[in-house]
C-alpha cells in the first residue's frame, strides 16, 4: 500500500577544497509520498579521515547507525514529537511545494543525530552568478536553529565537556531556478 520514491544525491568538493581534502559522499533517501516523510536514509562517505556508512530510520523513533571501516557499529536513537525531514527530503520539499514571494515556511529537519528547526521566507527572483554564468534564481532566506527534543535551542559543548551557551542559529540562503524544475542553483 505505501507509495514510496527513492531520492539519490552525490557530492564531491569543488576544485579548491579538493586540494585540501578528498571526500565523496552518496546519499539515498526512501520517502513516503503520503505526507512527504522520509522512511530511511543511507549515506556512504569516503574520506581519508572519516569513511563510514550511515543508516537512519525514521519510525517509530529516529534510529541512527554508523558502520565504520574497522567493522565497529555505533547506534543511537531519539524519540521526537515532530514530523521530520532529512536533508534530501528537505530539498525535494522545497522543489515541489507551491512557493510565493513573502510566504514563510517552518519545518524540522534531522541530519545525523542533530535536529534543526528551519524557518524560511520566500523572496523574489534575483540575478546571481553560478560558476561563470549569470542566472535568475528564486531566493529563499532563513534560519536553521539546532534544537533539543523539547524545542529549545541546543547548547554548545565547552572544551571541558560541560554545556555552554545556546547554539546560535545559522543563516540559510538558497537560490532555486525560477522555472518548474526549481533546480538548486546556489547554497550559502
């Protein structure tokens, strides 16, 4: 009965960063189209200091499993009260949702074992530079706040291991192509 789709993405650093670090990552998410909810998320990362395979399952709780090259496995679980998106489902949602200038979106995204409350305002189409090319891009601007299970901001961990000040929200800028495909053009 469930209608599921598979989203796939891959990434490597740009030429300058590739001089500093060699890294490649492939990510796959299995998404239930009813309510646009991730069911399972797989990540396969190759890097000199951080090669690993990750599986995250989203029901009934969020369980996160990391398989390391030496065969060891790390498992963690979190029970959350909000419907979650993962990074790929977030991009899929932004590409497929009806967007209007001035509209505000609020949703929750899970990355690794970190939970984020994301608030985005849809802006206007702007002229941007992508690579060496000037293009029109629909500007989405917002904040990502890492939060705890109770919705309050997560606390940074100090060098001595004790909780510190609340994590500061991170600014998000995304430009999507203004056509029906809404391809991500630029992230900042």
